[in-house]
């Protein structure tokens, strides 16, 4: 999408497609090594998977992990390092496998809670069940 300079601060705008949602904005601060990754990554929080964009999301994670930003500001949870891309990818892999294997919404939720017991955003976990199990 491009870059701009505001008050001497260089800001990079990146369009994020087919990840958690159809379209989102990621904002980077190249000179500071900081990226506001928004809902591309979460930190110790359950992901919203309602749109089932597993492959697109993983592709976006790989693409953004290559960028030269060391401090990553997630959409949910505390700031972290580029390891957040790997953690989010791990969650996506497990969740997609669990979605295929789960007998029903309660089984799916239990699998995620068992594997990621310390993750927050429990309301997101419950909210997505309406979309994943109809």
C-alpha cells in the first residue's frame, strides 16, 4: 500500500488479505523495527477462525515473518518478537486438525483449551463456534 512520513516518522502501510479476515491493515515503523501486526498474530490468545482462512493466514505469517521488524504488536495479547508468527502458525495447524477431527463444537473447544490452557480471549473462542459449526 505504501509508505508515508509523519512528523519525521516513516510509516509503512501493508494490506493484509485472507488471514483472520478478508482485509486488514498492518502498520510498520521501519526505522524503529516495530510492526503493528493487528490480528495477523495473537499472543497467548485464542484465534478467531470463523472465516476458515487457514492457508491464506499461514501464507501471510510466512510473508510477514521475513520482514525486518523485531518488535511485533499483536491484535490480542502483549507485544512480542517474531516468534509470535511461529506461535500463531502452530495454533492454526492444531486448530485446523482439531476442526477436522472434532465430533462437535464442545469437542473442538475442549481440544483447544487442553492444548492452549493459558490462552485468553475465551469469548472469541466461543464466538467462532457459531461460524465453524452450523
